[in-house]
RNA sequence: GCGGACGUAGCUCAGCGGAUAGAGCAUCAGACUUCGGAUCUGAGGGUCGGGGGUUCGAAUCCCUUCGUCCGCGCCA
C-alpha cells in the first residue's frame, strides 16, 4: 500500500543519512511514522521523525528535518518536501506515482483489503452465545455485529478465523431448568390442565408461543413429562430461531458448540481431575473450588456445589481447554460489559490447566441503552420486555441495523434511539455510503453506452486534487484493516466507508467523468471510478452490508 | 465499599501523544435547466466534566475529584 511504500522510502533516506555520517547511529532506533498534514495544501503525507528523534539524537528537530528533507527530494516518488512547524516534514507525491497506485487499485479489485501475514494465527472468535431460552433481541445485536465484523476483519488481515457460538444447553443449568418449568406450565395451561407457573419464571409472550409450537410438534401427551423433555424440546426450537435470525443479520457460525457435549464426553470431569492434580482445586464446605486467587482473581470460585451439581464454571473450564486443544493460537471472546467480572476467573482457569493465559482475549462490548418514546426501554428475557432483533430488521433493514451498531466504538456506551432509527432511516450514513456505490454503477453503465472505457495507459491524467485525494483514500483501506485488526476497533471501517464515499462524491462534483471530447481523461477517470467501486465493495463486505447497484 | 467502562458542538458520536479538535443530525444561507440533488458549498455552534501533574507538545498518558453506567452468587 502507499503508506508502507512511502514509509520504506523514508526509512531508506534515514539509513542513507546515517551511513553518510550525517545522523548518529542511534537514528536507526527511531521509528519512522507517517501521518497526514492538517491541511492537504501542505502535502500528501508528513512525518514527525525529526521530533521523535530529537530525544535520542540530541539534535534540534528542525535540523534533522532539514537533512531528511534534502535527502527525500532525491526520491523519484516525491514531488516536493517542506519542513514545517516544530519539525514536521511534509511530503508531496508526484502525480505519476499516485497514478500508478490508481492502476494497482483497479487491478487489485476487492482483494485490496486482503493483507499478507508472515505468521498467520489460528484464531477462534466466540460471540453471541445467548442462552437458548429466548430470541435474539436488540441487546444482543451489538455483540453479534461486532463479533462477526471482527472475524471478517481478522480474516482479511491474514489470520485463519473460526466463529463459534457456545450453547448453554447443560442439564445442570438452573436457568435452563427454570425456563423448562416455565414452558411446561404454559404447555399444561394450553391443555386446560392445572399448572404452576414458577416464581421468577420466564413470562414473555414468546414462551406461550413456544409451548404451542411444542404441542404442535409433539402432541398433547407430554403433560406428565418432567422438565428434561421441555428443556430439550424448547432448546432445539430456540436455537433454530436464533440461528435463523442471525443468518438474516449476516452472521454465520462455523460451530455451535454444545455445553452438554462437554459433560457427555467426560471432558469436564477430566479437566477437574487435571486441576486437582495441579493442586488448583480444593474441597471446602462440601464443595469443590477453583483456586483462582492464585492467578489474581478476587476470590476462589465454586466448581462443584455442595449438592454435587456442577456450576457453569466447570464446563467453562473444559470448554476453554477444548478450544486450545483444537489447535487455536488465540481465543477471542466477545462479552457484554455485564460479564466483565468473569475475565479474571476464566483466565485463571486457563492458566491453572497449564495453558497460556495471554492467548486469551476478551473484547467487551459496552451496554447499549435503548430509548423509545424518549424513555429507556428495558431488554429483559425474564419478563419478555424486549424488542427482538428480527423486528428491527423488519422495520429498518439489515444494513441500517448493522451499520448503526458498528458505527460506535464497541468500548463506548451508546444510546440506541429506536424511534429515530425508524423515522430517520434515510438519513442514516449507510445510505450515503451505498449511494456512492449506486452512483458509480450507473455512471459506468452510461460510460459504456457512450463507448468509453477505462484505460491504465492514461492513468497519468489523474492530477486534480480530488483525484489525488481519492487515490490516497482508496489505499487507506488495507491500512485501516491492519489497524482495526490489531486494535480490535471495528468501527474504524464504518468511518472509513463514509470517508471514502465522501471523497468520491467530492470527486464526482468536481471532475466530469464522461466527456467524449476528452476520451483520454475520461478513461483515466473511469479507471478511478472502477477502483473506488471495488474498494467500496470490499469495505461493505467487511461490514456485512449490501452493495446496491440502484437505490 | 471494591473493580471496570464512559463523560468532546443543541443531539448521536469520531479523534486516543503532534501543527487551527471533526462528522452526521438539527438550525440558517447557497449550487451548473443534473455523467442519479439520497449529492455538493458555506455559516453559526466547544473553557474536550473540574483540578493537578508528566514533556518540546495532552482531548489523548498519570494522579485526584465529580457525574452516569456495568459488575462484585454454591445464577448463566
């Protein structure tokens, strides 16, 4: 990409200055960083090398900057260089150099977002993992959108990525038993039998609908069955529904990993044995405890209750062991902020089993506050007060919903104004971005009708400031992919998409593309349009939104 | 009380060590009888919650204080 090529040129310039004795040996230690001047009139790129180096080199920044600038002027990619401010070196690139990058972008197509990695990692992203006792609702949407896009970005950045949904289907689970009892009560109610709805049970409308569905599938003969039947039957239906909603949301998992399978295979018991052998499990008050305090947790955690039943932690321990044993180099768990307190104990368990805790990362998505009619709208499965994700997809569409979640940093609290999302959906930035795509499609069609086509031979006709800015912006995509992958900051891609669209609209206003009287310039501009089109598509792909040709 | 996240334009949010702090929405004023006006141009609007520090330089890092939110189960 342009930035890496230019950085290499800067490094070479520093190296040559050092070899010529104009800079001390310590110069090699200083990183060369590329930034952009505040105003494009000052140059295409800038470096603060001289200022960073000042501390190491014992040389005034402007002096170093001047030396560097002189050397850079000899570079065949560089048009001009100026030293500015406290010691910035501003660089203007040659038109011909940028034109070559326009051609490369057009040739690369959507693969412009793909990066090569020297040592690709095998990464497992576990996300959503909603309990099978209710539909996917708006509260889950953020983790779904974030986790999925993170997986797409990591793949694009060169890693091998698995996506996994952990299904809490354990028969030990108190929550699931309570849910099963709630369904059972509704089922009996449907049959006109006596029923006892559990205290604190699941009261949402969907629970009644679920009971009716079970009745339809399995008949009326289960009134006497225990909660096992109802848990198993409801789980199956809930998971099917979750899977369908998520697929519609553009989220597909490689594996749906069953918690109960860990118990059935004996992996949970085996993991507990290992912990005992490693002396990180001990008995007290008739229960079995994980000595997680040995790894920095606040308190030890119960693995097996005094009544002999296992806690969710027991299966969690076996689960993370299982992930590592499947050969993953890195585990990324996407959790909501309400699970923040579980990081320490999970990492402790991993280390107690002898696995590397630093290979376990948790990305926390902050709580979303939903507003409706100007009031906070609760999102609670227990009471059924919630808005299903499917409902929002019905009303505003998948693209708007996904983009909305992805626009904000996963790490910041956000307000989701449901009314605003519905009423002003046309003003959502996603349309701005998609419009750029549709506009190019229609333009290319028109050009074809006029007998004009792109041609790399004339790329050097791209000299207008808007054309130059667009080429640079296009080549920022791989750069943003790299940064987003490294920092797990997925929302940068939405910002990028808006910026790329803006740059295109700007170009479109200022540079007439189809002009038969200037066929060479037209073909150069068409090439740039094609490069923008595929780059937009690459970005949309990462965000999981569609690329409409007409709107 | 302890731990964590967050306080940036009227609203929703970017920026997270660099040169005059940005965008969208909202408000106001404009654009070639249009290669799609779902676009573009401009204006107003800010003690970056408050206070200390670190350094050539802080919205960004550290400390402190106030405010909001989330955790702190032999629930998942």
